């Protein structure tokens, strides 16, 4: 997972009005950086419409948008924090919820998806981690926070 996470794929100050604007912005940036192929934007919109990824966790509401693997050029995790909450649909029951922190997952090998989601969920269930995450305003700080946390989880 660490290799999927890059400081230049973090944006903690995204000004958008809704989910669609955010998807367009992120798709454009990912395509320009060579992480996704043509069709990614439509792929992520379609997937999110059919299988929403909003999650209300104990300490933080998040969304984990992702597309089918055919649109992924190189694996990635893109972190976007919006300046204002946007509405997304909740995983499972499709209820609307508000979220500011979205983690776009670019997965090339579907077999690794469950492990990646489990690793992220462990992080979001850690109150101290989420508290630090919420207080973080710099991309490099957030990158270092995730790297440190993953090392701690890996080493027990």
C-alpha cells in the first residue's frame, strides 16, 4: 500500500460544490500524471452510482471512490479533502451523507482490494490517528502521518 501513496497525490484544500465536480477534478489530475486511462471519469461515476462508497466511521466520515481496474494505469491512493462538506451516498443503503475526506483508490489487482480496504479501516478506527489526520493541513504532513501509521501497524 505504501507505494500507492504519494505526496503529490494529496490535496487538502479542494474547492468543489459537489461530488461530480470533485470526480472531474481528480480524474483530470490523475490522467495528467499518468495514473489513469481514458474513460476513468465515466468509470468512477458509473461505479459510484451503482456501488456508493460513503462510510460513516466512529470518528470520521469518508468515501472511497474507485473505478473498475481496466481504467487504472498505475496503482494509487489519491487523498482529497474538500473545503466544504459534499454529499455522497453511503455504502450499503444509499442514504445521503456529508463528507470532506475522500480517498480515491486506484487498484489494478482486484485481489488486493480487500486487504487495502481493511488496512484503511484499521487506520480510521484509531481515534488518535483520525484526530491527527483532522488537524493536518499540509500534504507532506499527511503523507508522513500515513507512512508512520502504516509502519506502526506493520510492526505491531
